[in-house]
C-alpha cells in the first residue's frame, strides 16, 4: 500500500498552488484583454506616459492647455489612474491598454495608480 505523509503532500502542494495561480491569472488576463481590446484608447497625438516597472515614465510631464496625455500600461500587472482633482480616471488598466485625458486649464495635476497608490505622477499644464 502506498503511504503518503502529510509532509510529502505539503512539500508538493505549495508549488502546485503557485503554478495553478499563475495559469489562472494568465488565462484571465488574456481572456479579459481579448474581450476589452476595443476599449483601449489609441494615442493619436499629445503627450505619452508609459507605465512600466511599477512607475510612471516620465513621472512628470509638461503640456500646453488643450493637449491630451495618454497613459499606456507597458507593465505585466494591472494598474489604474486616480486624479487628485477628482476627474474620472480608470480603476483597471490591464497590460497593453491605454487611457487618455485632455487638460484644458493651466495648473498642476497630481495623480496616482489606483491599484498601487505609492506610484505617483504629475501633469503640469503651462499657460500659453
């Protein structure tokens, strides 16, 4: 008869759970990206900010009134955008997706990632 101890089960359970988690997360991300690919906003003109390595690049960008900024998630994890001026952002920006916002008035607009609040950035709109 095959005797398997609890220790042997535990030894193999953790790696199995890790692999299952990776597979499920990858499958979900691919399915969701395929389903929402049409929702991504392509960058036509204006400034661009990349989200990569859990940071905004560049962390501060200067634009003129009336310009748009497009954020693109170039990271492997989902992110979001939350603006300090309470303008609508996006709660979930999956890898490969983009979000754009037009800034009409001069001022300083601080923002952060809604998923990882320690990720911060700034848009400075210079008066003309």
